[in-house]
C-alpha cells in the first residue's frame, strides 16, 4: 500500500460528547478531516445535524481527507451517532466500545425539570448534575479502556485573584468550582486526560459571546456592573477547535492541564465596547458601582432572551480577573506552542464570529 493510501486510513475511533453544542459541532468535522472516525454521543440524536456536519466534505479537497477502508472505498461509518446520557449512565458502555480518545464537552448550568431517574427525582443544582455526569462518564471510559480523555474546562483558583486580593484569598464561584471538580474526576479516572482551561470563547455559537452581542444589540446605553473592570483573555473559537483537535494526538499534552487564552488582555467592559465598535454601533457606556448579581442577571437574561440561571452563574464568576498565569503569565502562549496553534486577535475573532452568525441569521442592529 502506498504512502498516500495509508494516510487516508482511519487513524482512530474518537468519541465526541456535546455533539450538538458549539464546540462539538465544530470539532467533529475537524476530526474527520484529520482522518479519524467519530462517534457522537447525544441524548437526542435528532439534534445532531449529520447532514450539516458532512457538508464540510463536499468539495474534493476536504473529501480526500475522509478516511477509507483498506480496500480503498470510503468508510461509511466515518460519523456515527449513538444515543446515551451521561447523567443517567444509559448507553455509555455501548458507546465507549472501541473508543481510543473521548471528548468530554458536556456542561450545563441551566435550570432543569425534575428527573425521576436522577437523585430521587429532585430538580438537582447544576454542580451536582455536573459531578454525577462526570463520574458516570469517567467510570465508563475507564472500564472500556479509553486511552485519553480531552476536557474543555474553565479557570481555576490560580486565575481568579482580584486586583486587590492575594491569590490565596480567591474564591471560585459555584460555576468555576464545578468545572474544576469535573477536571479532577476525569483526571483521576484516566491519567492521560488533557484539559484545556478557557474563559470566554468568541464564536458564533458560543452562548457567552452571543449573550454579549445581544446586550450590545438591544441596549441603547450599556449599563456595566462593577465587575466590568475585571480582565480576562478571550479566545477565538477557531483556536479552541484547533487545540481540541490537536489534544487527541499530541504526545506532549498527555496528562496535562493547559491554560488557553487569546493574545489580548481585556476587561469585560472593554470587550463589550469593542464588540459594539466592531458592530458599528454607538453605545455609550455607564459604569455602575455595584454588581447586584441576582437582579442584574435576571434583567440581562430578559434583555438577551437567555436562561437566567446560566446568566447568573456566569456573572457570579466575574468577581475577579480570570487570567491564565496572572497578568504577566505566559502559560497560554506555551499551551498554544505545544499544540501548534497560532492565536487570533480579539478583533479578528469577533469579526469572524459576526460574519458566521450573519450567514445564518440577520442581526437586527446591523
């Protein structure tokens, strides 16, 4: 068999959870183009748009990367969709069979109705739901002999010192504490787990970014709570997808937690103002001296037509800087170099996200 033919054989069977979410739906075609077979896990397979995913391979150049069988014919199982639920554990054993690398992209902070099959049928707080789902997934992966897990996590305590506080005094919000707990669960089960720790991701389907855009679009005057002064390193969704894809195979990433962020340090207020500028909108901003998170979260959720529990959890996490390695740290640059990624600027990320968004949905303010 010649070298070109060998290159197109399926490299690995990879499992992607959260296949209908913004990261999973973008990661799947990238993994297929890299020559892998992909198995997508979903509670509701109908939400996984395989037609849209495979449309990325209609042109001859992309189609050439879809893996083939040894006889040279296209592998019809390049993308499979399995039904399963990490929260109940149903379907995990079957889904994990033969998988070498599994992506854990499950993250839910929204209010959920009572589930008779979970925690005695009570409506369970999201940190408990996250713990149960992670434990079920990690145990199933370990039993199936999955070699590596890849998790898109969030900031940790080392990121979160407020400007006037020492690092030891930093307290994680329930949202960030939950993500750190999930990281520990996955790493304890599979030592080769790779964790990418990101803060806000700039992409057309990122709910955090869409929330900010909706506020800019619908508020003639931007009233910014006290947390608008705190800073972070927003990262382009394209860079996150590239990093996730590389994390499946880069040997140097094995067993590591990598801080990932873009090249720009921005306060949340600066991000909002830059988004307004890039949308060509004149939006005067007024800084408020207080946060009053429960109230502002409900008001902001109503304006942006978003889930109040999600918005509240996000706002609770904005009480200090979220910077990988601190304001002078370079851990995000080392992570990008280790994974072979050239980072996009914030403005480039926003412009690309807005173009992609408007290709499927008109923004009223534009």
